[in-house]
C-alpha cells in the first residue's frame, strides 16, 4: 500500500526520521512519506530541504483515518452508548488539544521542519502544528503499512487517552457548555466569527473567534470551521475567570 509522493533529498533527514519511526517500533517499508509528514508548509519557500509539497495532504488523509479508527473502536467498546454520546467522546479523542499533547509526548516537535521565522515564533511547538503533524504521520503510516498498523498506532497513543477523557468528562461538548454558561449568566448565546483563512483549497486552516456580545473571549484554529469553533470554545472556557472580570454587556 506504500506510495511515494515526493523525493526528499536530505539523506541526513531521512536517517533522522527513520531512527524516530523505528523507535516507535513501526516496521516501515518506505521512509518517504514519514519524512513528508514533518514538512510544514512554511518551509516551501526556503532552501531547507528539497520538496515540492508540505504535509497538508497527508494531514488530510490522517484526519480521516483517525476518525474512522476511533469510531470503530468506540462502536465496539460501548454498544450501550447512543450515537450522540459516542460522537462527543470521539471528538474529545481526536481534538487538536489531545493530539498536540500526544505529539509533544512523542517529541514530534524535535523533527518538524518549519521556516526560520516560524521557528523563532515557537512554531515547531505550536499545538496546532504538532496536532497536524500527528495526523500527517498517521496518514504516512496508513499509506506505508495499511489500516492494521495505523490502528495499532491509534490504539497505543490516541485511544489510550480515553480513560482520562472519561474520568475528567473532557468529552463534554465545549460549545454546548459555553452556551449554557452564557445563557445562564448573560442571557445571550455566544457567536463565532472566522478571523482568518489560510492554506490550499484541499487543506484549509481556519482561525475563529468566539464572542459574548462584543467581548472576544476565545480563539481557536482548526482544519474546518467546526473544529476551529470547538477549539475557540475550549479556549474560552480555559480563560473564563479572566474574561468574566472584564465582561461588558
């Protein structure tokens, strides 16, 4: 199932990524796409490494693979749970915040190639970039070794966070929870506004702000408007004590 997408010229980079993949006990066949998984789009205009594309297409694929595998695992593990609750739990599993935490534990930030400007701004540790790299890496793994090995990776590193998610009720939909708070305290519903769009047509990135009245209370970034809204709501909840003191209604 392995497919070469791009020829990466840096032998040292290939060896570095090969060592990393092997450390995860992944019996890779072709290192090419794994290398591509760590190429952030910001390097395309710099002579850091020879590559005609970034990891965005792999991220697009990995996102779908992750959602399918997570759905399958939850479907069989919780036959008594209704569709709505399973959807909320799955959202918490694949949410950018959770993936970024997983990626940082795996130290993916040490391998991501970003532009000099992005690096100075801490880009390789940016949660959004790290989360996207996790998805791109999964996409590469799926192309190289197929569904079975991709599922093993998800079970080991992503699905294993489920117990904490359930224990802390992190699956509670942040948008719904924020709406409850807003309606109870301020008699109004939060609104969401797209602040920025970037990326190519097949791999968009959205930055969304969430507001209560005129008050900007949180910001989120995601590969879809829905994901960005979820991240914005979660960000707002984490900053609740701050914006409640400054609220103007």
